[in-house]
């Protein structure tokens, strides 16, 4: 399992990537992160909702009320056009990050 410190800077990218596939809500986003990472990373609930708040404040996502479950309205999130642009920037940044780290970490050829 990957430690949260090692991956913290990529939480927004994970969330925006999932929301770029369709609107979703907290539990489902958390579940998709676990699934896509093949159970190697799970985001804490407090971290997830802090990210939602930050992303919404920056205009990258919008929230809206959804269906009522267990007597409470579920909050859904959707990515905005600004969020899509930001996600593209983060993807490009990741490509450069991999390239730079690869310069220092030489993997043995099999």
C-alpha cells in the first residue's frame, strides 16, 4: 500500500480524472480510487472532502444535491470546464515529473 505522504499531491488529479468520466459522490469516488489503484491506495474520508471543498472553491468542480439515501440527500460533484483545463495541466505536469524522476532512478533492465 502506498503511503498518503508519497501521493498526497495527486489526490486532486485522481478526483478530477474520476469526475471527468461522469458525475459522482464521495463514497463512489473513494471506491473508484481504490479500484483503479488495484487496492494500493485508499483516500481518507477527511482528505477526500477537504479536496472537494478546495476543488469547488477553485472552480474546478461543482456540487449539487442528488437522491435521498438513508434519510439524507447525497451530494454529487461534477467537473467544470475550468477543472478539465486544470486536469490537463496536471497530466502534463505528471508526464514531466516521470521524466525528471526517471533521470535519477535507474531501473534495472530485466
